């Protein structure tokens, strides 16, 4: 155990030794180069540990202060920013997209005319998904001053990607939907997405972020990996695999495990009644105003415990937060590998092991 992995407090039945063993087994069995886990309450970081290397087959240990890509967990950041602007009365969740962008109304399909900010966050706006990696983007002139706006103009001209029922679009997970939501926040605030994120996280909350892959910040940062049956492939700086700029608001942020745990803890605090960056009511709106999939986050009930969660992966990293407000516990997991069935097995196994140990569910043999 290194100094950075020493227990920070006591408040969970999970011991440091057990957490270390859980991580070790998951990392070795599923060949994940590095895994970081934090178990926290609203008051303390109870246990925090990272094991492994920044790059597969290179003996450079990953640290809790390294950057890891958080993928679609970035959607919860966008929701936090949106709720902040709602509380500042600059916008509402029911604001319609074309009330903010009236100049696009005449060329948009009629089916989209009443979609709201909330619809976009719920992925109930009928917008093309751009989730498979196979969808074609429109050709955009490299000299265009606002390429995301050109992309949005294209999106609202396309036939809806999901069906309507009682004049509402059915849920269809859409990364492009968050690009449109972000554009609404940009216009009412007068700031770009990038500036909104930096102000909210870095300036206001003291959480360091980087927009893009960690090794684009520095080649010494963790590299992303793809795991298949034959090998673990590292993605070096300059690799052609990128998250498209047009989809940046949907999931292209990186944080350290230490700061990402602090970020998750803010949500736990808010859901337990403590207003911080936004009001406690605002956190509940984000996490629980809709059943199953709320405003950029998921929720449900497991073992009788109501929880909220966000997962994120842009293919070469994986990130997860599980928040159980009434039990005053949250878990964050970060990995520098994101593709292949082994990655999901590793993160699910870690989640179940920690949850079972914390809640003394040893008898639930089916989990």
C-alpha cells in the first residue's frame, strides 16, 4: 500500500485491505491497466485507492492526481451548469429550443418546434443519436466560425430518430441532443461551453478539468486502452481516434480520481439536503425528477435502496458514480480502459463487491 492509498476515515464496513483486494482481482482478471476507486460519505472520503499503470506494459504507476476521461459522466456536469442558470432565472427547463434560436425555426421540421431544454436532457427530443460511431456528420466548411451551430441547423432538418406518442418523442439516447442543450446554455449565458465548464468546475469549485483525452494534456498522463480477447491496445497521443468536436458537450472531459470523487460528493451532499453550488432542490431535479433516466443521469432501486448513477465511456476509458443518498454513501470508479466486455464486467464486479460488503448483503448469493 502506498502513501496515497492510505485510508482517509472510517465509516464503511469495507476495509482498506478488502478494497485493495477487490481492485487487484478485477484489474488482473480483466487486464485493466489502472483502476481508481473512492468510497465516500457526504462528509468524508472514506477509502480511496488507485492501482496499476498509466500505460499497459510500462512501469509508470497511475496516481490519484492523474487525469482520467469521464465520457458521458460529463452530461451530469452540463446538467449542473443548466440548473445553475435555471436558478439564476436565465433559462428554465421548459424553455423551448426555438425560443432561444428563432432564426432556425423556419428551416426546421415541424416535429421539433416545441422541444424544450428538458426534452434534450431526457433524450426525448427525437434528435439523431450519434452514439454508434458510424453516423455520418455533415460536411462543414473549416472556416465556419461556429461549426456546432452548423451541425445543429443540420440536425433540426433531419427526420426524427424516435417515434412520437401523444405528441412526445420516445426516449432515444442521443449525444447530439446534448450539443443542442449546450447551445441553449451558451446563448443565454453569453459564454461558450468550454468557458461555462471551466468557470463552474475550475473557477467556482476548484476542480481541475481538461477538455479532451488526458494524454493530449501531456503524454505522461494515462493513455486510454481497448481490451479484446487477444491484447490490450494502448491509444497514444496523436492517435486518430477522437471524440468529434461537434459532440464535445456530450462527453469529452477529464478529471483526476481525487477531483472526480469531490465532484461526486457534491451531488451526494446536495441529495442529502445541503445546498452548495446549486440548491438541494436542484440536485433532486437533476437526479430524480424523472424515473429511470432523469436529466443526464440514471436512477433506480437496487436491494430496496434508491440510487442515482452516471456511467461514461468514449471507448478508451470508463467512469462510474453510484450515489445512495438515504444511506449517505457514494462510490466512484475510474479506469483507463473502456471497450470490450471485460471492462463492463470489471466495473460491475467492483460495484457489486463494494455494495455487498458495505450493506452486509453477503447472503444475496445471486448478486
